[in-house]
């Protein structure tokens, strides 16, 4: 019952033709008040054809075992509105791993792109002497992603100011001597974007190898002249998954949300900040931003380089594994650092599954800062069990949203979590875009991953799993953010109107699609 790429295309084209013909016939019949039996017969045929396609899709969704929580919204959609539901499913609902572009890139699969990643021996003296609950979490991530656990050789520091981040990024770009790898979800050719892109252009003209990847949908509005001049200067610049038509093309939903940079293999950046004015609070179109980015030195940079070249291979069909790009230096710093990538190319979502294990392992505290909250049943259950078990669970979400409709989905989870003892805090006067997760003030994760289904199963993401290095600073930042937040009172939240309750209840149904 597997629908291959060609079959999807043909079904999409036939359905589109049926829609157009149906609409055209209904318009003609209504305008001219025609009641010809043949026209009525053809319209009925088209209606039944669309319903037949909807039934096939409905059966296929039921047949598949993965992601059961995602099935119900699609099944309801197809029953209530077969035509619209079919169009939306063929555009947004099909599995990435059944697409032609996935099948055409076999080195993406099962860690085959990891040409410079060493194996991790969890029986070595250092790991064997650590708390098994720590090593078990790293082992889970390793078994799911094959990314090495770097021990006592990497350092991570946090950056919470957009101005500080872009100043550091620009300085390191200008000082680069060999190569620069830059990847972002949002790239704007505003003041901030031009500043970084022009610095890259200057280095390319000096003969430095520059590779830039940006998401085609996240970066849809660009100055084409500037982009052309960058390419002419020698910058290897590519858009990830350009969408040429809106319907029946899953590229529109499966997006690359990673934000990272590697300079000369010696310094790397990874986190929540895109290349745009709003991340340094210089855009009147957006609320003030509060974000976190990580600066990385040490051996783990080789992992970040690997994930960049995996995405570069996906775009260009060329897997770069030249030793010169994997030359990260040893840094004498205690702790563990592991890169965890995640995306729709994974059968099961690695970051989300590691987070479930972390929540279940927590004994004292769970700290979460996320711009979006759209949890699946397992995450909700794990947080509730933790809170009922005496673990202090604090979640910081924006007090000022960037997207009001998505914010309703976030609010739709408040009732259940508040009733079970989870503390929810609204960040004051700003949109908190940071993605931070800490358990027991010992183990932390920070990167591009939001606590929503899109990050779990739809977007390509990356986060760093940290033990010791970088953790204390993230804890201090979180505690400061708590002081700058307002905790939601459960009794006050219960006083919301019936209309608000109905709206939130409806939005919660579609949380698996967000």
C-alpha cells in the first residue's frame, strides 16, 4: 500500500483536474442555469471520484502504524470535507520517507553520512563512572542518531543578546582563514542580513571557501540582486527545498529549521537566532525577542560539520568528506557534549524521544523555555507524572506571541498542565524564542527544537545535549527569566469565558498538525 512518488504525482494531477473541471462545470451550470443530464452525470462522477480518493487515503492512514496521535485530525478532516481534506493531506500529510527526494539520497539514512564520526564506547572509564541515568540518556541519543558523545574535549557558552551574537558572528567571519559553513531557517536581506552576507562576500573574494544553506520558505523574501552577487563572488549558496507550486508538494511543509555556523572548524554557533533584524530587536514588525544561541569550541564541532554537509548533500547530491573540514581542536573542558539532529527522515523523532526519557528520569526539577507548546500525549503524560511525583516543573512561554493563532494552540495545553501541578510562566513584555530544556540542574539541551509537533516530526532540527559544560550558565539564565515572567494562577485561568474555552478546545484538536 506504499504510495511512491510517481503515484502521488498522478493522483495529485488527477485530483487537481477533477477539482478544476468540477468548479468550471458548476460555474457554467449556475450562470447559464443549465440542467443537462450529461453535465449532472459528470459532476456526480467527479464528486464520487474525489470521495474515492479520500477513502483510499483514509484507509492508508488507518493502515499505517506510526504516529497514531496524528491520525485523528486527518481522519476527521477527510470525513467532514473529502475534497479539501484530500488536497491538504496530499500537500501536508504524506510521509517524507516515502518521497522521491528521500529515496534519491540514500546516504541520509542510518547515519551513512557520518564519515568522520568516531564510535562511542560507553564502557570506557569516564562514562562507566558517571551516574547511569546520565549515560543512559546519552546512549539513547547515540543509538538513535549515531552521533558521537564527546567527552572532556568541548566547551559551550551561551549568548542571549542578538547584538552580541551578530557581533561575534561577524568578527569570526572576518577573521576566517580557510572556510565558513552557514545554515539558517530565516535569512532576510534587511540591515542584519546584508551585514552578514556582505562579510561573507568579502571573504569569498579573498579566496575563502564559503558554503551557505537557507530554507526556501523561511527565507522567501530576498534581494535577488544581492543573492546573485554573492554567487558571482564565489559563495556556494543554496536554497533548501524550493517550492515551485503550492498543492501536492510536501516541500511546503517539511522545512529545515536548523541554525548553525562553523568557522575554520575551530568555532561554531548553534541555537535559536536566525539572520534577521528582529533577532537584535531592530524590526518594528515583530515584538521584542528573547533568544539563546550557543558558541561552541572543541571536538564536537566535527559533528556540527557533519550535519551541515548532510543537508548540503540533500540539496546538491554531493557529500563532502574532505579531512580539512573536520579539524576541530581539542579543548580541555570537563563534561559531555552530543549533537542530536532530528527530522522527518527519521522513523522515530530522536530529540523528542530523548526529551521523553529525560522527563521520565527527572528527580527534582524540569525547566523548559519554548516559544511554542504543542505536545503529544506521551509528553503531556510524562510531564504530569513528573509533577505528580514531586518534581518541580516550570515552563516559560511567551507573554507576547509572534503568531496569535499558534499561541492559541499553546494556551490550549494550559488547563490540563495547571490542574496537574505544572507551573506555567508568561515571559513579560517579549517573545521568548529560546529553546532550553534542563533536568535536575544537571543535564541540559539547547538548540533549534521547539516543544511542538512540527519540531518533533516535521522540521529538520538540531540540539546539543550538555552535561557540565554550559549547564550552569543556562540554569542562571532560566532563573533570571523566571523573575522576568508572570506565573499563571490556575484559579484565574479557570475564569476564562465559554467562547475562549471552545476556541482553545478546537485549536487543541489540531495540535498534532502544528
